[in-house]
DNA sequence: CCTTGGATCTACTCAGTGCATAGATTGTCT
DNA sequence: AGACAATCTATGCACTGAGTAGATCCAAGG
C-alpha cells in the first residue's frame, strides 16, 4: 500500500479526500429519490457525511452543483444517442426512430435528471461545459437527420427545421410522458410510451 | 349605493372582502416577474397587503393556490386553441398549423404560467377542475386532428397517435423555445419561433 | 337592539433552506 | 521544522411553508 498516491478511498478524517465526487453521487441519488423540487444542498451534504458548508469549496453554490449534474446527464444522453444511431445496417428513418426511442427511454429512466437538464432557472446556462455537453447531444441527432456533412448552423436557422422538428416531437413526447399525460406513475408512462411512440414517430417526415 | 349587495370593492378593513381573487392576481403577477422558482406564498400575501397566514382560509396550501392558477391558465389556453381553430374557411392542415402557432405563442407570452402548468410536483394533479381544464385544451387539438366525431379515447390509446404527434411536436417546440434552446431572452426565442415554427410544422403529417 | 356564532385575518412559532463568515484542522512545499 | 493554502466545522442571517392561538368583524336570531 503506497500512502503517497492520492487515493480515492482515503480514510475519512477531517479532510474527506474525494468530496467532490461523493457530493455528485449523493446529489444524484437524492435527486432520483425526491425529484428536483425535493432536492436540497444541505441534505446532499448530510448524505455525504459532511457539514453544510463543506460543499462550498467544490461548488460555488447549489446552482453550480446542479449544473455539474446536468452536464453529466447531457453527456450520458449524448452517449446513448450516438450508440443508438451507430447501427449502419439500418436505413436512415429506422435509425432516426431508434434514436428517438433512446431519447424517450433516457427521459423515463432518468426522470429527475432529465427534468433538471431543462430547469433553466436552476442552472448556469453560460457554463461552457454544460453548453458543450448539450450541443453534443443535439449534434448526435442533427447528424442523423441532416446528414453527416451538413453545414454547422445556429439552432435558430430555418435550415435547421428538419432537426428541430425531430427534436421537438421526441422531446415533447418525452415531456408529456414524464409529466403524467399518459397516466401518473412510472409504469403507466412507460407502457404508454412503448405503445404510442412508434405510431407517433410515423407522423414525422424528415 | 346599496350597502347590502356584497360588493367586490369593499373598503379594506380587518376583512379584506375579496381576498381570494386578490391573491390570484398577486400570484399571477409575482409569477410573471420572478418565474416559478422565484414564487413564494408569503410574498404573494405581502403583495395582497395581508398577513402571511391569511391565504390559508382561501387556499389550503401553496399547492392549492398554484393549482388554481394552472387551472385558469389551462382554460385560457383552451380558449385560444378553440379560437384559432374556428376559421372554417381554411383547410384542415392550415387550421392545425394555426392552432400550433397559437399554442407556441401562448407559451412564449405566458412563459411562467405555461411553465407552471407542467410542474407536476407543485400541483394537485387529482384536482378535478385542473383535470377538466387540461382535458379541454387537449380536446380542442384532438377535435381538429382526429375530426369532430372521432370516438373519445384514453390519451394512451394507440389510435390517439395523430393527436399525440401533433401535441408532442408543438409542445416540444414550445418547451425548447422557452428553455432557451434558440437563444436566451424573450426576444430571441420569439424571433426564432416565428422563423422556425412553420418550417418545423411542415414535417408533421397527420 | 344586542348578542352570539362563524368566518376571516393577525401574530407568533417551528423546522427547514441557501448563503456568508470566522475559525479549526490537515496535507504539502520549502 | 515551519509556513502556507486548501479543506472542513460551526454559527448566524434572512427567507420559506406550515401550524396554532387569539383578535376582529359580519350577519344572523332572539
């Protein structure tokens, strides 16, 4: 055992050793249990076994912590979208539908985190990491819809319409499912989504 | 001046006279100024010129007040959707697009209230009035998409796919616009929405 | 008229929150 | 060894939603 290497699992003394990661973990599970509205920084600190002022040294404030979590979530979503669109044997429309299904699945599985990703009032929207991760997720969708070598454009450019249409329908469906339109409770939403999403995506022409 | 009729504008004494309506008004304007996250029951009471415990007699708790506001908002949205689809000279698809535009316009104009309508954790989702108003808004869209005399179905029924598709794309677009995807700030979002929405809706086939 | 009951409103308390500050502790570098 | 910087604790402040006890007022009935 080499006591010199900056071990991640340091014996917990006055200094925690890896508080930043521990806080992120505690925050994630608290979020999953209580949802965005039930989240609190103090409770996160409590779960990390640390005083309520300790997080300050790793996250400027609660917004910074939430922004970090949202960033991780956006990256995870981007991973999933990229994975879903990597089956090159399928034709374009099939891949688009598959990616849409992955988007909705992510939203339903990671309800609270997905919710958080869009809570602009709670996030630092100018955080460069968050922007990067968000753009990465959108880019995965955009590449599939507008093609690999389409020119990069502003989101608001009218030539983006096909990608925005695809994103809108999938995002809107995910939100409706999460927000209880197809029945409250996770099971009801998931069953409805499975039964409904393919039929819904059939109405998208891009 | 008949002092017997229960005037809405009673001179403000110990009893307010019309506190319920005043609270709703104060809450609405507070919401518009500070957004859902910045809303507080105490500040609402303060603006209504009344102590912080006074609202209790008109709304069980903050959730009941917010639910009442969401209900009013859903009814207002339903009114707008019905008005937008009433132009019988236009063909079906034109009317659907017009209704979608009305939906997005409402969301952008009434940002905070639209936001609130979908904050399930803050609302009493079982409140019958809220359910009624919500269903009314959806029904306006559904009638236009599936036809006046289509059978009534559960939202999650696969035969609802055309209406859900329409709702999803419009709702998703509105959320993206509100949540700053097309640029932060009201102006940017509105300009982008104007430029983008028609092109986006062109990809919807119902 | 006058009293009595019920509705409305005030005043206070409590637990909980985010944030700021001051001070204790510890690892690291010279 | 000594000093420094980073990390963590402890405390205080202003705010929140919610609960309780009591003041006030209105509108009946005697």
